[in-house]
C-alpha cells in the first residue's frame, strides 16, 4: 500500500512539473445548476414519471385515483413533459448534440449489478441517476474516459460534469468522486481541471475548441485498415483521473454525466424571414417555442404546419450569402437546402456529421444550381446566382420542429438540424 501511494505521488509530481514546463492551464469548474435533490423529491418525481409514462402510452387511461394524483402534481409543478424531470439536463429539442459526432471509450467499467449498469453509455444518457464507474481495484487513479472526434465533427468548447454517483444522497456520499482530471489532446497534456465535491452541475471551458481546427483547415490522412482506404485522422480528447474525493463506503470512483457544448451547429443569419403556418412572415430571431411554421413534407411533397419545439441561437463566422433573383439568404456553409436531386450543402462533408443527414446522398451546391422554394403554397424553383463568403461574425439561429420536415426561410426550403 505504501509503495502504491509513493508511485502515485511521483506520478502527480511529474504531471505538475510537466504542466508548469508546458504552461498548461489549471482550470477550476463553476457551478451552474442545483442538482442536490433530496431523496423525498426524487421519490415524488419517480411517482410522477410513472404516471406520465402511463398517461402518454395508454391514451390518457389513468384511473380516477391516479388522475386526481397526477392533476395535483400538475397543479404543483405546472405542465409536465418529457424534459420536466429533475434528473434530465439537455431535455428535448435541438442543441449542440443535434450535430455532435464522437465515440466514447473508457479504460474500465465496474461490472453490472443485476439490471444496474456502470458503463460509458451512462455518461451521455441525459439521466443523472445513472453513472459510469471505473472498474479497477482502488480509487481508479489513472483510469480515463476517451472521446474520439472525427476531424470535421462539430467542435466542443465547454464541458459539463455531474460528479459522483448522483442516484440519491447516500449513494453519492458512499462512492468516490473525481477531484482532478488531466485532459489530453492527442496524448499532449491540454489542461488540469479541478472539480468541486458537489452533486450540482459544474462546467468549464476547454482551452480552445476541439477539434482544434480553422474553418478552412484539412486534417492529416492515414490508412484505415478496417475500411481499407485513406481517411482523415480522428482526434482524441482524454480525461484521466489523477486525484479523488474518497467515498464513505466504496473506493469506486463515479461520474454521472459528462457532456459538451460547442460550435458548428448549422444556422441561418439574423433577419432571415420564416414562413408561418398562416403564410405570414416572421424574422427567425422573433420566433418562439410553440409557434407554428409552414413545413415541407419531403415524403409527400406537400406543405403542412409544424410546431417549433426549440430555437438555437449561436454566433458563427463560417457564413455565406447566397443570392437568387429578387432574394438572398445568409447561412452557415453546412446548412442543407433542398433541390430536385435531394439535399445540397456548400460543405457536404461537414453537413454529414449531423445525425439527420449522416446517411443522405448529399451533394455540394454551386452557382447555377436550382434550389426548391415556396410560393403561395406551391413548390417552385430558384437558381443560385452568386455565392459570397462573408468574413464577419454574425448572430445566427435555427429551428427544431415537432417531427421531421423542412421549413421555409426567405422562401427557400431548408433543413432542420
């Protein structure tokens, strides 16, 4: 045991020396959301969830007693939906995760206990009651979580963490929590992060966007033996446990959630006019959740109303101005536009990193191409007359609708995330 801790002490001294010699930042997290729910609160919300699921799945067939209880919860908490529950962080609707594309690997995981699992899948399942727990003897010093990003994946800029096993108060206290992470970018020490010993949601900014690329940079090629072809080399972000807060009962070190936020969600410029279901126009920045817009059903080639479930607002600098006869639109270079030959984008490789277009035979648009548009509830065609690359940063927006379907922006049929 003494030998083990001497080894860990030497390793930590070496890492600290490396950090100082390379001018590696030491980052302290910030608390951004209270998650310290009492066991009584969690039990009540578990009861609400059971009633909600039964109500949704059985077509409102709650018993009179259940209906009375459910209505009392609604009176207490307001309308209850899929993202009402206190253990959910992201909720429904679009976020950076609409386009996120990375794989997660871990060095070890604790073996399942009955139906309870402790795998890497619990790190991004949007449920803080489940956790990844490392699976080696001792406190898991040196164990790690690895995130493998394709080179053109949407870039992560910040990280949110729920430290420990946040199933309930006693489970959190009994298991160990991470005190310090070393973060590596392709095996190079990127930062040292000090986590707080709390059940609350904490966050920190990465030293730079990851993957760390410019808008026009291309990645290094390597030969992928699995696919038998040259590929752009992925980039790896690794979180290594270097110090822990010891649990009252167990050595096992746990993390309930580890998620990202970032850039490169495709959007449209401020001032873009969205066609509403009543055919009136509204600037995209004035759209609100619950508004009804005109949507295009690609399968049936018809226009129909759809409800806006989420509005994303983000600053972008990879913007284009497309000009048509009597109209124009400002868009990110990866936003998809519908044509007679399917979806088109100025940057198809990047657009395909979004889950909705991953399997699409998406092609690049250019000057002279025809884009489908809307006019008086009829599908029409518009030709791209010019494409200008803009250098300025602009506030941009995008919409997520209730279900599949495109929406109408400056008369053009454009895709969701």
